């Protein structure tokens, strides 16, 4: 096949200040042809299945979207082949997914069919204890993230309190005009995807912008401290894109999913994106970049006012990042326990049968190329 394949990576969930946040259910709203919902315990081969199917699809020239796991960035939660309309997704806790149209569009694949229960029963106590430890670690992590949200809001308050609103709004309106002034209104309804490009993982905050933005040519990078209005500006850009009839990829914050981190408009090859830690990405890795502009919202801060809060801001900033570190430490502890748990299930799993299943799923997926 002569098709040039592309890989993109996203998160479907994240460990956030509001607990585990999932966008798995949104997949059912996209009109895909087939859903394979993969169920099974840790270490039963779900992530390996996804990677193997992905490799087979890429070999055939298909572009694939990979869904990374926020609780272990090295693992996968699923994949999608947009051109075939096929999705494979992990349907186990915490991203529990049940079929909406079982047998018609949705199929459950139970990897538990290939394990030896007697082996697992011999380790009942250990498995139960590791499960409890994982649950406790996540509970602690989410408490730290919730506390970090309070610190972050305090951090925002100082800068929001000191911003020159009139000048900021005037400049933001000019910025929006710069993006959309020459974009004609399309005679169609805007379609949107709400996604996660970033997540709080055992490695800390991680983003996937390098792959997500590989086809984008025009970049508008937003700079500024918390509270200077980056997320609000992104909301206005989202609404303007909607009025123009443009399709929208709206990327939510992996720490607080109620905030936006980026708006991508594929039809005009444009991205408007926060570009301050931890949202950084390397533009030099993206080919054929046409335009790069920066918009620093900190320019509209009254420096005389903000100096009065320097000590408080420094304290709040340090408190926020220390709480993030404590949360990450507990997410890492959960991953370590999960790794120990995987060993029990791996020892009980029949991987020869799993290999056959993986090949069957690949062939089933490829069948949709002739539909």
C-alpha cells in the first residue's frame, strides 16, 4: 500500500485535581464502525495487544491514533484507526467502558478467558493486598492534587488581581482578529473533539504535542503566569472558530480538565497553545512550519502592584509544585505495585492464545478497508 502512515498519541484520561478524569465515553459519539472493548487484569497483555495491532496496521500503511495510559506512560489504553472507523480500547477500571450497541457495533474481548484461575487463586492474599495499596496510593495522590488546585488558584489570584483588564482585552481582541480575519465562514456546523494532550503521570506532567501537531504550519504560542487569562483567551478562540464553522480540536488541561491548554484548527493548519512549562514542545521537530507568533499575557500585569506579592507568589508557586511532586510520588508508587501485580497475572496467562487473538483482531480490523 502506498499510503504514508502517521502516528499520533493522546491521553484519554488523566490523574487530576478532580480525581481520575476520563474521556473514554466520547469515543462512542464519533460514529465509528466497530469498537473492540478489551477487558482483563493487569499483565494480561492488553497494552502488548494494542502495540502489536498498531504495528500491523502501520505495516499496511494506515495512520493510527494511540491512547497512552496516564498511570503508566509506557503503556497504552487503546488505539483508533480513523480511516477504517475502528477503535480498540481498554475497558477495565478506572476507565470502565461497557458496550452501547453490543453485537451490532461493540464487542467485548475478555482476556480473562486465557488465564489459569488456579494459579491466580494461589496468590489471592498478595493480589488483594497490592490492589488495596494501589487504591490507597491513588487516593493519596488525588488528595495532594486537590490541595495543589487550591494553591494554584491562590497563585492565579495574585496575577489576576494585578492585570490591566482594559489593555489585556484590547490586545486579546487584536490577537483573535489576527488569527481569523482572513478566514471565511464555512457553510457548515463546526465539529469538535475534546481531547487530552497532557497528563499527570508517574514521570510527572507529560504532553504529546510533538506528534499531535506534526501537520500544523501556523503556531500562536501563549505565554504568561497563571491568572493572566490564557485559558479564557482559548475559550474565546474556540467560540470564534465555532462561529466560522471550523472543526476544532480542544485540548483540556491534564491537571484541571475544566481549563483549556490548546485549540487546534486543522482546516487552517493553526494551533493556539500554551507554551510555558509543562506545555513545552520542540518546534524544530515539526516540519514545514509557516508561522510562529508569541503572545505574552504577562505584559499586561501592573508591575508596581505585583511586586507587593512577590514573597506570597514565590511561596504559592513552591507549594503548588511540591504538592504535584508528592502526588507524582504516589502515582509512581501505584505503578510499582501494579508492576508487581502484573507478574502474578502474566504467570497465569496463556500468551500463545493471546497471540492468536491479536492476529485475529488485526485481520478483523483490516476487513473494514473493503467496506
